[in-house]
C-alpha cells in the first residue's frame, strides 16, 4: 500500500515536471517580453521604461540552461514554481500569492456548496430514476437531464439573473460580500445556476451505474433474504456503485480550488476564476502561468486521490 | 405422505419482448407456461430440463423474485401471488433460495458475517448483533466452514466455500423450503458431492423441503424423491425418481436420460435421441411442444396439445402415447435428423 502510494506520487512528480516544461515553452519561449511590458506600461511607454520593466522582471536573462547554466529563466521557473514562490503579477506588481489567498475564500464559498448540494441531489435523483428504470418516471427524468445538459450555462446565468434577480428580486443579480450571513444571499443564485448546469450529466452517469448494479445477482439475493427496497437500494446498490461514483467525485474535488470561470466572472465573485479571467484579459502571463500550474496540480492530485480511494472503497482492490 | 408445503398451479411467467424506439411489446418469451408442482414437507422434488427451458424462472417466480402473470403459488395454504409485497416479505423467511452462481449472488462488498446475518436482520431473528454473530458461527460450522471465515469477503473464498456461504445464508432464517437453483452445477465433482451430502444431512436434521432445480441427472437420482421434467416452459413428465429413471414415459425424458453420461457401460439407455435444437420459447410449436424434436411424432402431436396423462407405472406424462383412448401408434419411422 505505502509502496503503491509512493510510486503513484513519484509518477505524479514526473508529470508535474513535464507540465512545467510545457508551460515554460508556451509562456516564455512564445510570448515576447516586450509585448508583455507594453501591455503593462501602456502603448506609449518609452523604450527605456520598457527595458527597465523587462530587466526588473528578469525577462532579460537567457531562456535556456545551455545558454547560461548558472542564471537562466528555465531553472528559475522550475525553482520558483516548485517552491510555490509565484512572484508578482505582470500587470500591477502585486504578489500573486496574495491574490491567490484573497481569491480562494470566495471561490470555495461558491464551489463547496455547489459541489456538496450537487452531489446529494445527483445521487438521490440518480437512485430515484434507477429504481423506476424503464418506466415513464425514468424516461422523463433522463429527458430532463439531457435537456439540462444541452442548454448552455450562459443561458442559465443570464436567465437566472433576469428572472430571479431582476423580476422576482429574490437575490442580488451579482456581487459579493464576505460577511457571514450576507454572503449566502449573493451565493444563492450562482449555486442554483451552477446546479442546473452540473446535475443533469451527473444524474445520467449515476443512473447508468445504479441501473447496471440493480441488475446484478446479489441484488436478487438481497431481496430473497427479505431486505426491504430501501435497504436494497442504499446498502447494496449504492455501496457497490461507489467505485465509479468515487472516481467522478474525487476527480472533481481539486477543481473546487480552481473555481468556475463563467460563474465567478458573471456573478462578480472575486475568486480564483475571476483572477484567471482577468489575467487572460490583461495578458498577465505571470498570473496565468500560476493558475495553469495550480490547475494541473489539482488534476494530478485528483487522479492520485482517485486511485488511492479505490482501496478504501473496494475490498477487492489490493494495491500492490 | 406428509402434507403439501408448496403447491404451484398453472404458473405462467412471460417476459415481454420490446422493440423499436417506443419499446413496444412485440411478443413474449414464454419462460414458464402453465406449470403445476407440489412439494411436501421434508421432501425433495427435482425440476430438471435443458438450459433455457424455464426451470430457473419457475424457482424465482415461486419466490416472486420474478413476477408471474398467472397461476397460483400456495405456500402452507396461502397464495403468495395474491399477497401484497409487505406480507410477501414474511414468507421469504420460510422459503429461501440458493442461487446458481455463488460469486455473483454474494454482495462483493459485504463480509461473510453480514452476508449470512442479513436475512436474520430483515426478519428480526437471532437477537442482537452479537447473538447473530454467534449464530453465524454456528451456521458456518454446520456447513463445515471455520469461524475464521467470518470476516472474509467473498472474493477471498473458493467456489465451494462461497456456495456453502450461500447455503448458510439461506438456512440462517430457518426456512421450511429451500429452492436450490443449480446449487452445485458450478462446482467441480468432488465439491459437488460434499455439498450434496451436506444438503442431505441438513434435510434430515431440520426437516427441510427442497425444490432442486438442475440439469444434472446424476444429482437428481442421488437426492430427489420426485422428479418433474420441464420442456419449453411446461412440465412434460413427473413421478417418483425411481420410476422416472427406470421407466421414463415421455420421449423427452427418454432422450435426456440417453444423453446423460453414464460410467457404467452396462446401464446405457438405448432410447432414441432428441433431434435438433430447442425451438424459441417466444414462438413455441403448435400442438405438442416437443413434436419438432420427438423421434416418435405422429399426426396428432402436431394438431393437439397433450394434457398430462396418468402413467400406468406412476406419475404423469404429457404425451399422447399415454392416452388410454389413443389407438396403437401407427408405425412411423423416426424422422430424419
């Protein structure tokens, strides 16, 4: 078990190193520091100012180690990313670490409720339609799910803002206030809209898993043993479906930290999603690099966590 | 003769065949099509037939694990098919089933203790959790498994051990009738013998009745008091085991016995073989269902459906050859296969 975890983490480190190389090629070798500087200083900045800016951000040094083994941007990039020393934003020189710390709270306050509520709803609704498989209840449920998946999230966002925010005035159209109770008023609408976008696909996935599981022989055995339908669905079907369910759930967890680009930027939530969107808009490569790196870390972490979680869910999986 | 414990009459379980986008019912698989069966207290009745003849569905329909469309299943005088599912659950304590596939029919994520104890839990027998564990240990000993298997998972057991778990599980709720659906078919012969001996012992100790569903005739001969032979959803012959084996009346039974391998070259049956393949249960042949494969077919077989006739030597056979009013059979040569 320990050896497996160690090996899995070892592979993870290799992938991270590869991702960093790719990032470097994309952001340093392709983007010209002059363009970044012009963005930051404005079109009319003088050449001396630009040169100073480039030098102060270290973009004037050689890119590759074979040009200068001691002081080059590639090694510097690796060293800083791996020590989580993210440096400063290209546009306004604020420390990126501070931006991240500021953004992670609002992001989590949106993504965690969305994730938990979505999980419970999707699992229960999935069990419900699976229990009524091949009936009109099932067909209607699946139709609604496909409908929900097919409509763009943008429509839910704008429609929700118009209907609930403007016409009904239940919740504010957009904005954010971190005060404990007030924040719920601002988050209700984005969470609701996010659910519409997410739940359909999840329900369909879970339904397939559950329907497959309800057809198994041991489910018939459970009924023969006199287990009630509730117990059959929860104890037998749900628990045996946990592997595929787990895969989907654990994989999603790291992305809670990355945030939702669309939801955050449309609802004015100053989280990591908004940070990323702003970085893209302003050609803030330093911030963007960090966001991509964090996204990759989240993904790799999710994969590893999924594999390890199997061992806890399924007694048949022995990690050797 | 002991009292009837289970009486099945006119049992019919058809599975709808759906097709097309709107999933319309275009036909039915007539898995079970009018089956009568009686099992007495403490008795073993074997239900035999080829795969696909509906014998498994009979077993499941009796327990209402499949929903039959017609007929009656009286257990101790109460018609189970008329019971609402709440009441039905109580009867599941008194009739248990051992399934064919010992791996698939055990929940892979439950330990032996819970697999065996779940039935007790459903019916609130065996006291609290600790008492139940003790009882599971007793049951394991009864099926000749060590108590240290208690906390294992099914995948950690061998096929024979799993099947014993399946039996212990069925016995846990102290049933009066156990339906064994090919309970030993998946096991190799030495383990088969062990399990069969075990079933016999348990029957004598607990006065169990068995409905033994199998395609293996040697098992039947060893275990059963009575045999019912099934073909395409119907019983074609039934009677005391000895009579069936020594003087099979129905041509299908004769064919089955002839096809069964025997270790004794002297005891080879020399009945005519069964011809061709089983017709589809979605469209059973008109007249006698067996006439398409029967080496003794004559005109009447294609026109009329034979009822079960009483045989002179005991039991019943669904064949016009047993009809007392049937004129002596015209000499028809067996059809060319």
